[in-house]
């Protein structure tokens, strides 16, 4: 079966490498023969082993009826959306690793695939090499999923791990991540939670059946986390992780958000360190199921892409049932109306006033704690109520971080 690749960067070149190196095992295990016959990229690849099949003209792929499956690894929405939609309308199966594309245009592309009786698959868009889309849509299909929570960005997790284990400041850990190639020159999408937010939008859409668009989701990153917060969290038997989560509140309401959280050390998510990712799915029959592994990287992500390609080849004469409905009005809950406990670090606070305002709180400690510094965890209440209470107290709030219950 002939394959075209749109975008010959880190992931696209990895896909070509996996297909070339593992063609024999793919044929043996799945009875599918794959061959890359066209690659789209605007750069010059003179001397590359694939230079004879590289083109800068998309029509060379769209108009080639011998190409059965198109792999999109370009990233971004434009021109990826136009190219993918054109391929689906032309009757070609499409596999994508593009989280931004799926999060913003997934419903439209799934509908186009359905209309043209072809597949649009995107396992690699969320967890890189970690299987999550297929397990949720197939292996856990017998469950009513109530919640999905995960560490879905390796860069932010690497930074937090260095802060927790090595006592590095955020700035030093970020620089190290950039030096190692884990973080971009502009790390905003990673450290401010935007990358994880796009991924949880996809998982929320899949879990609960309505497309969740990124522009309606609250996202908060890790750039304000300090070593003081890390130390106080340790005294709470917790670590700080950037958690992307979605929770079904009712048939008509779901919470979707990204933020740092204090995660207890006995949680499966607390031990996910470095650039590794993990996704926890909470089902009524299975309880908590954790998928863990490399969330990015050329060959890890390419592995997930090629898995989807094999699925498309295996179902070349029919469409796999896969998708969700479009956006539902007033579906996303306001995170301020949802219950949580808050970790608070402040100066100039009066314990008597805190206890009068909140009732029972748990105070935290750290080495070299400032004489005027205080940290505590509030009771579980609606977040708006907790924040309104904090606003009424006469103290200088330095940090507020939510807690996690998984």
C-alpha cells in the first residue's frame, strides 16, 4: 500500500524510517505491505535517500490515485487543514500527529472522513508513542469513563522534575531543557500549558462525545512555580505536576482544564518524571488505568503514526467507527464553580484569621522557612468560594496551587 508524507521534519522522517526498517515485521504481524512513494516538503533534500520522491507541490500527492494513505506531520492548522480535508474528500485515508489540528478541526475532519467512507486517525496527536486514543476508543469502550487526567507535556515535566529532584530554579531548569533540545527557543506552548491543553481537548472529546475547542478551556502553566512551593509540597507528601484533566460532571456538563497541582506521592502520576508522559483514565469497570511512556520524539511518535497507518491499510475497504458530535452549548463547566482544595503560600498572614475564615486548614513547613512566611492547604470547597475568602484576608498571597485527588 502506497503512503505519502506531508512534512519531512522530526516525525515525518521518523515515519519513513520506521516503515523502511520494520517493513518485514509489519508484513509478518499485520499482513500489510507499506511503501512511502511521495513526501511533501518545501526544503531542499539533495543527497537524501528520499530526494527522488520529495516534492514541493501538494497536487502531486492529491492527484496521485496510487497513493492510498496520507500521513500529515506538518503541525499547525494552516495549510495542514486544507491539505488533510482535500485528501479526505479525494477518498484517501489520513493519519495525523498534529494535536493543534485535531483539537481545533477534529470534528470537521471526522465528518469529512465519514462522508467519504475513509479513515481519519490520530493516535500520535496526544501521547506521542503512548497508546491512548485506541485504548480509550476500543479497549475501554465497555466502561463509562468519568475522568481523564494526565501529564501530557514532557518539557514541563522535565523542568518540574529538575526542580523537585535537583533543586534547580525554574529558569535554570528551562535553560537545561532548551540545551538538551526538549524545549523550543520560545517555550510558551509547553510551560504555559497550551500544548497539554490541546491534548486534553482531544481526550475530552473522545471520552464524553462532544468536541471541546481549545478557546473555551482554562489553561495555567508552571512558570510561576518556585522552589519554595516545591519544598512546601514535599511536607504535604506531594509533588507538583502540570496536570491536564477532564471530568464528567453530568450528561450536560464537563470540566476541562490544565494547571499545576499538588499530587500525593502514593498517586500513580507522582512518579512520572523527566520527559516521560502518563495518562490516567478512570472507568466505572476498570477503576484507574495508567498509560505511560515517551510522549514525544521522532521514533516514539512515528511508532504511533505507523500503527494508525497499519489500521488504515487493514480497513482499507471500510471506515472504522470513530468520532464525536460537534460542540454542545454551555457544555464546559466554569472551573471556579468546581470543588478543590488550594495550597496557599503567603506572607503577613495571621493564623487566627485564616482559621476563622476557612475552619480547619493543614499548615505546611519547609527548611529555612521565612519568619513571616506561611503555607497551608484549605478544605475542599468550590474554588470561587475559596478565592473570595482569600481575598478578604489581610495577607500577601505569593502562590496558589490546586490539589489533585488521583
